[in-house]
């Protein structure tokens, strides 16, 4: 098993770190992930979460979609944890060049990170499908039924649902950052969700660090592997 000292040395010697994170980065903030034993995929609901969070379901059963979405996806009272704060600190120190995240909670920006590529969008942004007027997450949380704009259009969260494609500009920015990185830290992800998981193939730098509670298919290809909580490990790193 690799040591904190080895991780510290890698970070000390890096100037263009890119952090690629998944749901496990936010679980220490109290946001449930989708696939762990106590995650959303193992809770009972009228429909499986994968079905509810699909474009087809949103179109056909919008009331049921928003009932689930308000209950399970809008965790607006949660705060950044040690991982989010440390990444912001590394960016401010000029060692981390970008965060690429599969999360939609906005906690990286709340912690102070400025260059964040949100592959799956954000619950903090919501738009009328008709006139594109912006609405806050609080507005969605406090609404009932299917939220509508003053123009009458349905408001849709700016999140990428199943069956929907990723935003090209976000994808291009994330891939460029990964290709220019000298160190890639992959954390809190099972690396099973595509196309996002395939992004790590574009890394051409020196060191890959993998931090995840459970083993992943990528463990054997990483230079450093830690089966730890992301916040606990990164929180112990010193920014010099």
C-alpha cells in the first residue's frame, strides 16, 4: 500500500495537477452516491433511479421526476469537505490546473475552486426550456409539481440525464486539461460510468494517483493507489 509521504512527494513535484472526481468526493459532505451499499441505487423508490434520471422519464413523467429530484438530488444544505477545500488550496498555490468532476452539487466552486469542468452539469443551474430564463436551485426545491417559468415553459435542471450527451465545450476543456497535466489524481469514482471514465485515457503526464474506497478496474495501471476516504487523505496533504 502506498503512503501519504509518497503522495506528498508527487504533489510537491507537480505543477499541473488535474483532479478527476466522482461521487465519492462528496459523500463526506453527506451527499449519497449512486452505487455504494447505502447509495441511491440501493434505496427503494417507485422506479429505479437510472430510469427516473433519464431523458425519456423526464419527458413522460415529469411530476414523478421532480418528486424524486427534489427529494434525492437537491442537497442544498451540504458544505464542502476537506477534499474540496484542499483542491481549492492547491489551485490557489498554482499546483492544480483544473478539476474535472462527475458531480452536480457545485461543492468544488463553493470551496473556492475556479477552473471546474462539470461533466454532468449542476443542480445550481436551471433553465426554462422555452425562453431560457435562469432559475435557482432554491426555486426548484420550493416549487411543487412540475416547475414552470413565467412564460409557461417547463424549467429543466442543467444536469445531463441518461440518454443525453455531454456538453461539447465542457468535454473539450476537460480533455485539454487532462492532456496537459503532469499528474492526474482520480478520486471517488468506480471508473465504470462512460464516457466520463474514458477521459483518463487522454493523460500523457508522469503520475496517476488513484484514491477510492473500493478497488477499481484501473488500480493496476495507477502509479499510486489508496483505498481511503478522499477527504481524509487529501486533507492530510500539505500545500507548500
